C-alpha cells in the first residue's frame, strides 16, 4: 500500500511540475501582454490629452503635432499592435505544441534522473531510520535478557 501510494505521489509530482511550468509560462505571457497594453494605453491617453489641449487652445504652436506626424504615429502604433498580436499568436501556438508534444529523450532522462535521485535520498533516510530502530531493538533485547537473567537468579 505504501509503495502504491508513493508511486501515485511520484506521478502527481511529475504532473505538478509540468503544470507549474505551464503556469509560469502562461503567467509570463499574460504579464508581457498586460505591460504592452498599458504602454499603448498610456501613449493613447497622452495623445488624447494633447488633442484636448489643442481644442481648448492651451498648447502653443510648437506643442501641436502636425496631421502627417499624427497619421504616421497612428500607423506605427497599428503596425506595432499587429506585430504584438502575431507574437502572441505564435507564443500560443508554441505553448500548445509544447503541451501536446512528448518530451525529447534528453528531457525524459533528466526527469528520470531527478526522480531517481529523490528516490535514492528517500531510501537513504529510510535506511537511517531502520538502523536507528534496529539499534533501539538491540538495546531493548539486551535489557530484556538481563532482566530475565536477574529474574532467573532471584
């Protein structure tokens, strides 16, 4: 029962490691997307503020952006948005491929080595506990034998 339970725990550890890896990648991807959107949002808000100041007459002529510059900036932003969307799509495809594709031999060997090392450390700990228990049983046996001898003598 214990060995079956330990095997189940080992399998759960493997699954948790993959889930943790996927969660980390997903979190990094999400954070990257949020950061890019925040930068874009701040830039658009800045442009909106400039436009509203132009309409209110608060800007000087040197602060006003020409229509061509505005259109160029808008085109650059649209191109950047498109590139970001393509990058996100590519990252999603790669993540899906990684999740679907089986591990290569090197990764499998490394994982097996890792699990074997953990198993070896666990067995060493069990052997240490076993030797300690054996030593305690020997002491008890000697004490019991001495008590039996004293009882026999009395």
